[in-house]
C-alpha cells in the first residue's frame, strides 16, 4: 500500500540556523520557508535526490510541535511521511485494522498542497506516520 518515503521531518529550535546548516555546511538545496497555520508550523524542505528532509518549527501558540520541542529542546526526528496512491482508501484500511488517525480523522492539505493524514505513533512502534496522497 505505501509507496516511497516522501520525507523525514525534524523539529528544530531555530529554523533559520537549521536551514543554514543544511544549505551552507552540507551544500543541500533548500526551499523557502512556508508557514502552515492550519498545522501550526513553519517548514523548510531540504531537497535530496531520492527524498526530502522537512525542517519543522512551531508557528503560533497552538502549534502541534511546540510540545515536542518543549520535551526535546534540541529538536529531533518528528515523523516519517510515506506516499500512497489513494489516501481515502489507505485511511479506511488503517482504521479497519485498528490504527488511530490523529486529530478529527479528516484528511487535510499538507505542505505540498496534497491530502495528508497522520497516524498515532503508538500504533507504529513509537513513530508518528504521515500518509500523503500523490498525484500521478
């Protein structure tokens, strides 16, 4: 059901400094900052040949990653994102199998402008999973 790994998300305490490290020290191509108020994050994508790294930083007081950063002040890996062809079908299959969809369970629009859902980390060996529908 899942396709390729789309990205690994890392919560960072300083988005500008993290972006500079990937760009200047590692020589990676990085995107401009995107603010996603619906998700409570600012993001930058580090482009790699076969996948991406998503740098996340809290945006606003109700940010979903603010608590993560409070518990992990140096930042750290937040989630893995896998591509799926049909998100509605994949989500229904996950629910039937007993996996929990976070939030209100509704499909939302993610940072790439594509439909996404997040699955509870307790159902996936302690790792938050994002499923993103890809367009062919």
